[in-house]
């Protein structure tokens, strides 16, 4: 039985099986294996042809040879599948080896007289500085998603439907979630307050740094920008702690021990009382810290009891403060940058001027 003659005999089938298995094991690649499969098990393949020819045999022989041929077909199918899996594994291993990236390679040599190795974007640098300052005061980093539900972004923060504060946020709305909830690109980092309190019982002391979105675009507004949120909840935190914390932060960030800081009564739905924080500057020259004018720099307040209750925190036992600020704005003021769009144009000349060295991480002990 070699595939061309028509011998239907159990012993011949067994010896043919050994030959065919050897051929399968020797198939050099997936294409050769597939060709072999078609030649053996395809519609007019050797085994199929033999099965079709069974009808011509006398009944008692038909049964015996039929069983042997079915067993042959099953064995060949199993062997082909196993060989295919082995060839696929080998192909993947070879590909992984050939596409391997050696991350331990030294960096490319710096061009003569050029930038050494790229720089940290000024926004990233500000984020590092803020984290360093609040980190030294015991604040941990917290995170939340850019795509929020209406409830986290507004409702839980005591901004009910139709509240005028919603209109000020120029919200980007997304198609509703599968469960019907309204989804938005978060308009501020304040929803991280809610996520933090729901996940961790107080006391908590966190900052959240990240992207925020509003449908707004001009020299001082970008549809995507960054904010820093702060939240401190404990049993005895007061407005005094809020003031001390933010004065220390602003003086460290602008590196001015005597920077004038003013707290001005304001309104936010999620704080009571609420305050805007101003720093001293010179309106004419833009110089920070001198000149007798005031510049609003961030929002803050004592967390509203309703916000605490929305997070399952008992407002008769816990209290604390929150604050929020724009990272682009802080960066523009610190470095005298007057157009926010420059941050996102990524002009390499601009970046190499304002970028920070990656080899000098933000650290308080050296001054920022
Ligand atoms: N979420 C406010 C905004 O984007 C900023 C803000 C104000 C955050 C007061 C706070 C806060 O946590 O207490 O305009």
C-alpha cells in the first residue's frame, strides 16, 4: 500500500501509517505540512480515497479494513495538528528572537554641540515639582480615569443636574455607558476626591495630577489641559491647615520665601466655605512676588459635608480641605510663558529652551 495501488489490507495500512507519521514529523514548515494534509486527508487524498473504496470490499473485510482506515485517519489528523502546533511555536520563537530589542544598548552619541539627550517637558516638570512639594508634606499620589461618569464628575461633588456650575465647564459628552450612565471627559480632577474616599476610609491625604478636558481653545485655554487636585481629610483639620499648606506650597513652587498670598471668599459647590487663592504680582511687568497686584491662582475650601456623605464618610466625625489648580497656568507664571498653545506645539527649539534636565529630578532640598 503506497497510495497508488488499491490494496486494502490491515497489515499494509499499519506499515503505511508508520511511513506517513514519519513524513508528518519531517514536514519542514507550515506550507509543506498543509500540502501533506491535503494529499492525505483532502477530498481526493489518499486516506479519503481508500475510505470511499471500502464499498467494493466483501462485508466482513469491509468492517475490519474500515476500522483500520478510520483509526489511520484519526492518528494522522492528531499528528498533523501536533506538528502544526510545534511549527507555529517554533515560528513565534524565531520571530521573538529576531525582533528582540536590546534595552541595555547605550544611547546614541549626542550630536556635536547639540542637546545631550532630550529634555523633560515643562508640564511634566511642574507635575514632578508639585509631587515633590506635597510629597514632603505627606500627600500620596492618587489617580482616576479621564473618562468619568456624570455622577463622579458632577453629582457626587454636589453639582446636581441643571446647576449653573455645569454650564461653566464646557463639558465634552461621550455616548452613554452600556448601563445608560452619562459619560464625560472629566472637566476637572475633583472626581478623584470621590474615588479616593470611596476606596479608602479617612484619614486621607492625596494629590491627583492629570489631564482634564473642556471645549475651549484660545491663548489661555486648551481643550486638554492638566490639573492638580488635593484632598486632606482627618478628624481635626481646619481652615488654618488649608492656609498653611497652600502658602507653603506656593512659596516652595515659586521659590520665594516671602511670596504674598491672599485668601478670598468664593464659591464652589463641593466646598463650604470656599476660597480663591491669589499671589502678589506686578500686572504691568508680569513679575511674580512684587508690584502690589493680585493674581488668582487656585481654588480651595473645606470639603462640603454633603460630598463626604456621598462617599459614605460621616461629616460629624471627619472634616478637611480640598484644592484644585491648573498646571499650565502655574507653569506659564513660573517661566513667563504667555501662550498656552506653545506647550502642545512641540517645537523642539522651544522645548529645548524651557525643558528640564532629565538628570536633575525635582527635589526640594536643592530648591526647585
Ligand atoms: N474643580 C475646580 C475647577 O476645576 C477647582 C477646585 C476648586 C478644586 C476648589 C477643589 C476646590 O478641590 O476645593 O474649577
